[in-house]
C-alpha cells in the first residue's frame, strides 16, 4: 500500500512538473506580446507628435514667407 501511494505521488509530481513548464513557457510568450503592444502605442504617439511639429513648422515658415512677399 505504501508503494502504491509513493507511486501515485511520483506520478502526480511528474504531471505538476509538466504543467509548471507549460505555464512558464506560456508566460514568457504573453510577456513578449505585452511588450510589443506597449511599444505600439508609443510608436503611434511618436508619429502623432512628429506630424504636429511638422505642421507647426510648415505653418510658421508659410507665415514668414507670406509676410515677406
């Protein structure tokens, strides 16, 4: 009876080990995806800022040229 219990415990432990490895692998994948999503919003904000600055510079240059001629 004791051998059977030890055997069952070892089998359960092997299943737990497999589950932990799977969870660790999936966790790393999810972390990589989250980092990618976080960077996307930053890239969009950078593009929006660049467009706004470019528009402002073009407006100022156009105003100056308009006053000169």
